[in-house]
C-alpha cells in the first residue's frame, strides 16, 4: 500500500514539473501543383504529446481552423501531427469536401531561425486522398517582425509629400514661410526654353550663386539654416533673349514642397523669409 502511494506521489510530481512548450509557426503549404496556401500552427507540447490547432487560408473567405493532435520525438526533433476536426470555418463548402492533413515535420535551425519543414498528405472524411505536398514554416514572431519592417518601409515610401500651390513672385515681392527641417533644400531651373536668364542667389548674406545661368536641368542646393529668421534673395542679372527673367524654384522642407515662379526685370529681386 505504501509503495503504491509512493508511486502516485512520484507520478504527480513528474506531471506538475513536466515542461510545457508552446510554439507558434507561420508559413505556407505547397501543393503538388506548386500552388501555395497560407498556413500556421499553434502547438502545445508536453512530455512528447502535442495538441493545438492549425489555420489554413489565413485572412480569406475560406479561412479554416482545425484541431491538431500528435507526438513530438525529442531525439530527432520531429513531429507527427494530424488534423482531427474542424473548430471553425468561414467557407460555405460542405463539410465532407474538407481535406484533413497528416504531417511529418522536422525542426531545423538556420542562421538562428527556427524552421519547421516536412511533407503532408490529406484525406477526406471517407479516407480517400485529397492532397499532398510540402509544408514550410518559421517561428511566427520572426515572420511578424519581418512583416512589420516591410510595412514600415512601404509606409515611408507611400508618405505623400505635401505640395503647396505655386506662388508667382515679381519685382520686390516678399514671401514668409515657417520651417521645420534643419536644412533648406532649394532647386532652381528654367522650365521654358533656355534663353540666357541669369540670377544671383544669396542666403543669409552668403553668395550661393553668382550670375548663374538657369538651365532646364535643376540646380540643387542644400543649406543649413540658422535658428530664427533666414533671408533668401533672388536677383535677375540678365533677361536673356525673351524678358522677363523667369525661374522655377522649389523649396523643400522634409515632406513639404513650396513651388515658386519668379518673373523679374533686370536687377530686380524677390525676398523669401524662412522662420525656423
């Protein structure tokens, strides 16, 4: 009697101290015709016994969640898993048309990434074969991190640049702009036929362009602004072959663009004040 009690105590001790491993994998099923299908596994392993669920066709009208049962072999880090029943489905297909898959998968480590790969076969409820192919999965957390990185890159690329209506500035005109960036990026060009228009460009008393002939190709300049008010002067030094002197100017403040068209007589100028 004491021996039986002792065995029962050992069994309870082992059960309460058994290591429970929770694992989540995300990837794809590849059918024999090379058609991919999104697939994920959420597994709980305890003493080699595995339970959990699978998700097929994630995020689609045919998304299906199935119960998983199986075993884990620690010696070679392999799983034998079987879909046993459907927990829920978004599909309107009849239940006898669903394919339940049996998987033989193995854990692999590549470049610190935990992968789960192997083969599967699928059967209808009447045991007839419905599919076969390969399963390629990776740790869900790694996949999600990669997706977030890609989404951030896409978001940056899709950020819309705020473009302000073109301002036309003539002799003696002033323009005031509030600024955010540390630097001013300025582009200057002649958007019409190159006819010899020339300008001076001065920023905070620094001569940036001296008697510069504007071309169809934009001249790009980057200038570090002072804290407070900054002063830009653009002066016409030549009217070219067809007066007045016309220049296209674009001031760029991060994602905001200020397009300007200048129309100047000889030795006349416009002034732009940038407040930072």
